[in-house]
C-alpha cells in the first residue's frame, strides 16, 4: 500500500465485548485514547450489571447494550458495529498492550489481512499456568488440523481488514477467537502472528477454564474440518 493510501488511526475501529469490567475498562480506553491520539473509533458491546457502560461512555466510547449471551455473541456484535476499514479486537481486562496498535496497523498497511497477537511467544507468564498449557494445546491441535504452524489460537487482540471478517462467516460462541483465525488461514488470507506482551488481568474473571477449554477445542476441530470440506468442494 502506498503512503497516500495507507491506513491511519482515522481508519481504525477498536472493539470489545464487556461484562463487569469496571476495574479495568477505564485504563484500557485511556490507553487507546493516548496511543491513537483519540482518532480511533471505540465500540464496546456491554452486558454488565456494574459501572462498565457508564465508564465507557464517559470516555467517549460507543456502547451497544445487549443481554448476556456469551463471549462470541458480544464480540460478533462489536465487529459488526465497527464502521471503519481496519478493526482491532481487544479485551476490557487490561491484559493486552494498546501500544501494539501502531505496529498492527503498519502490518495491515504492508498487506496482511489479519494480524494476530501472539501472547505465548514471550511466555505469557501473567497467564495462569493451566490456561497457558491449554492455549499451547489449542495451538498444537489447530496446527495439526490446518497443516501449518499456529502459535496462539485464542488471543483476544487481532487486527482485521473489515472485508475479511464480513466475508468469512462465523458460527462459534466461546470458540469465536479460534474460528476468526482458522477460517482466514484456511482460505488463504495473509495472516501474521505478531508477538505481544500479556499482562495480568485487572478484576476477576467470570470464565470457567475447564468448560470453556472444552468448548474451544470442539470449535477448533469443527471449524477446521468444515474448512477442509469446503476446500475440496
């Protein structure tokens, strides 16, 4: 992409699903404001019972409220609510570095369709050991099924060209993050896994690692097999 047509922060939407993240969301939104000079669109899809939506609105985010229906439903709505050509997903718990946004945008300008934050490259020591082990297992499973190396299937921080996420179609809820990496890889889009630092979350998690992990593994298998069938039709 030449310099005149390169995307800037004015072309960027940062989107997230939120559920009772009042301990962290203000910090995340302040970081986005600082890093992008306040030029990025910010969309928060919220199902909270605490002050999360009020804090988001105070900081200029567009808040879309919906009933709690799970991670994937919230992120799907956030992606569809974005209005700009480059969309970055993140979480509201302050685990992801908003300082990576300029690098992600640079990589999109270099021609990548998806830039996926690889938390495991640097060890992800802030992640609970059980979760870290599970994420390595998910990556191995996806790599075997796809026939190419995948490093972090469930990261919550990715940049997409908006037309990619509109074209690929999605079916999963808990496993949506894995699906949104597997489908572009299987269809030949240019995907880059970019190492990022991962921080300890602020506030308490509401996710059940065992049940969630099983759902993610099932999603990886079902989506990968579906894409294999699609490729031979």
